[in-house]
C-alpha cells in the first residue's frame, strides 16, 4: 500500500508540473498561485478583486478605427506582449464591466480566430457565445454574438490597472454603444471538457457544485452548506483560528463563520471559468476552495472568512 501511495503521489506531482508548464505558456503568470492550505491565506488575485472600470471620457471608436489601430501608435505596440494577453490555443479569462454590468468572459484563440463566451454575476442569466477575430499588429479585436451584439476594442498589456481589453459594446436591442473594460484574470483549459484538468471531476459537476455553494450561502441554507464541507475544517471566529470538526459544530457557529461580509463576497462571485490548480478549484477571490476528495465527491476543504 505504501508503494502504491508513493507511485500515486509521484504521478500527481508530474501531472501538476505538466499542467503548470502548459499554463505558463498561456500567460498564467498574470495571477499569483494561491495557497489555501491553512484555510486562512487570502489568494493574491488583484484583478478579480478590483475589476477594470470603463472610462466615460473618451468617445466610442468605430470598427474602422479599432481594426486599423488609429487610436494606438503602432510604433509603440509590443506584439509579443499583445500575443501573450490572448495566447494561441489558450482560454484567457477576463473580468470587468460593460457600463455598470459586471461580466466574466473566456476567450479562446486559434490563430487570428476567437471563440468566446461570457456570463454575469446573476447565475440565472444565460451564457452568451461569441465569435470574432484578433489583429495583434494593431492590438485590436472584434467579437460578435449570433444576435448581433458586438465587442470592439483594443488590447492594452501591463497598464497600471492590469492587462486590459477596452472598447465599445454595441447592444442588439437598441444599438446603443457602451464602454467596456476587462482585466486579465487567469487561464483555463482550452476546451469545455478540459477546463479543470487537475480536478478529478467533470466541468459540469464542478460548476454546478460552485453554483450550489453560492446558492446555499446567499439563501442562508445552513444545512445545505454544512453537507458540502469536508471536516475538520479551519475557520476564523472573532479573530481566532478555530477547527470545526463536524456538521453540528459548523451549524452552531454558522453565523460567526458565514457573516454578512463573507456572504456579500460570495454573492458577487462567478460560478464558471473558475481558477484552478493542483490544490483544487477556487470560488470567489479565494474565499472558498473545493476539490474531489476520496469517495465523497466534491467537497469544500478551505474557507477563508
């Protein structure tokens, strides 16, 4: 048994190394790898904590302006940096706003072609699919939905606000133009099936589990949430580390653990295109980590409250 355990651990480390190497080629260095091991370390994911804000000061760009790069000095474009923002054969995830609407968008690139989808923080809203193109020599891109909505913008690597996509969103319903600004957050697997390659559960189950966590917390379903947790689990209560050993203890201290501030953070998180690594899947800005544990299925193993 000990020999089998050593082999299993070795294979896990090799898989983690291969995956992390692949992500580095996709620009994964835009996010710091969180460390949830003591359930108290808040991951340094500054982009998701401070999404880019669209500016109202500049006038909307026309498609000709954007695709010709007239708003950008071509002599200042660092094509290598632009290439890394939406890297080839990678799914790059951005968070930010269309006007006042928060969105999260995943963009896959195949040469000059882009395939994307985006969601809002409201899990009842439909996922919107997009297709388009990128021109790295002008640091510009266009994405269109089937019903005619359009994102047109430019790629701005390494600004003070982060690595950004900025431009104009044209709505289908009224044709109105709205500014958008989206900041690069992280990368995910390049297909739906391989979105979370280091977690031994499929994408559908992972994202449904994330949605269930969010729903239980926002609806104050104490029993539902306690059933999703792997015990014992460490939390902070009144500034002190506390180990919660079972469901009964968690329910007794529920209001101290899942306080109003924590609920608000979870209410504002997305439940798709999640950051993951060999430690599991992250919900929010590191508030919750979960993983497929033994024969118990997906379970929350870290709460950073």
